[in-house]
């Protein structure tokens, strides 16, 4: 509900350069993943073109305006703006293209309102959070510390290495030789989930349900289906780097990445809907827009969903076997309904926090309309 009037991006001409230009990389979509990829490549001298179907960049990290209000499209609980270590991914992505954002610290990540009177704030200060949780479960004081301290062991390993893809063998091999001890520390956690680790230290069923919610609120699955490495990252970075909100709204992240990419020589086209990835000799060589224009590139990178990429942009009868296997294993989560509201400030209780999670019955945590997420970023950035 932030009411800043940041400059809007100016839509570029439909073809800023001759369409026979061959780019080093064409990125389909300007979500944060696509923009980080594009800006990193441009910073290293690659000739980059980003194609965005909408009027502004950002995707689910964009914004929209209604009746004087500016709303974040998606998340407003932002990790990655810390100043130290390697887990400050947004800071590092912006720095690579000489950009910097003013951010506002959130002293409480989440205020939980859960069944059986479990009302708890996750403070930025780690010890304050532990004490608040132990107050609800004094008989599990040792187990609580052991579980979250084990999360820190995972995080400390991650926070010493450059974070790219843990699924890429060449990356893992390179990082292993650079940081052998950190990698060895992570190996034991690769096959483990947060639920199994929690049950080694904790017996109270309500506390284990709380760990489920701690995972569900960002992974959209309970702890038993959340990789321990991911849990270690989230549960600790909220205390290490902290939750920080970009001044002017989440949309500022995408706009800053675009500014840095363009300063490095990259280009972005808005209102440019890709309808087909062009193939020659079983190799992606370009894209075709809804307008009929075609652009050629040495590498085609899709920031669209994997469903759109493999079922709409590429011939569905040539879907890779690995993708077919993934789709066969995939289980859809329940839908989320988002309401964007403008409310009178005086209606909010004094001292109310920015982010809340409300659940009345543990049995409905994963059900539609079961868990309610409330975000009021205007409290941080009026």
C-alpha cells in the first residue's frame, strides 16, 4: 500500500536495432530471474536483449497503481539485501551493475497467529526469537536451540561460497575445490528435509507443526517436504542479513536492474510478447513475437514458466524426457487468492507489525483459505 511516485520505465521502440542483429543472449520475460541473468551477462560484455510482454519489468516482483495507491504484485518480505557474506543475493546482483537501493529494515519477519494461542513474533534478533519460542514450549528449550543451531551450520557453509545452482555439476565441482570444508559440511544435508532434522531434536507435536508453518510460509509445503539446505538459508538469513523493504516498493528492484543492464549496453523491449522459440537443427536460435518480428540469438533463455516454455513456446511433441518426468511427478498446490486493499491508517492497532500469518486450525494449513498471509508494507515505507 505504498504511495510513492517513482519514475515509470519508458517503453522502448518496438525495434531499437535492426532485427537482423544477432544477440549473445535473448531473455524471455523480465522477472527477477530474467533480469539478474540479463544484467550479469551485460555487465560481462554480452550483447543482451530482454523481451517483456507487459508495460513494466518485474513480473511477480512488479507493482501496479489504483486510485493513488501503489501495490506490490507479489511478495513484500524481501531477503538478500544484507551487506556481508555471499547470501546477500540482491545486493550482489545490483552491485554487479553499479546499482544501489535504499532499503528499510523490518525488525520482525513475521507475527504468527496460530492455533492453541500460539502468538509469536520472529524477531530479527536471533536470541530474542528463541526466547519467545521457548516461552511457549519451555519443555523443548534444548530441542529448539539444537534444531535452529543446526540450521545455522547449514547457513554458515552456504555463506562462504558463491551461490549459483546446487543442481549444476560443473558449478559444484568448481565450488568444491574453492571451499572444500563448506561443501563437505553441506553434503550430509543434501538428501535431508527440515522435518526429519526437526524430529531428531523435538517431540512436541504442536512445536513440530510450528516448524511446518515456518517452512510452509515460503516453500508452500510442510517441513517434511522442504529441503534442509533451503530451510537453513531462510531460517538464518532473516537474522543475519535481515528482512529489508526497498524504499518506493518492491518494483524498485526490477527497475534498478533494468537501469544497470541498460547502462552496461543491454536492451529491454516492453509490449513484446514472445509466441515461439525458433529452432534450427535441434538448437534454439531465436524468438518470434506476436507482432511477427523475429530476433536471433546465440542463447535463448526463458524466464517464462516451464509450462509456457515447454507447452507454448516450443513444440509440445518435442518436450525433453526430463521435463515429461518432472511434469508427471509434479503435484499442484492449492490456489492463492490475493486481495489488495487501501485502508485508513487509524484503523490499524498501534505497534502492529508488517507481516502476519493467521491460521485457526492446523488441519487446514495447506487447504485453500486455510492460511492467511497479511502484508502491510506501508508501515515500513509510508
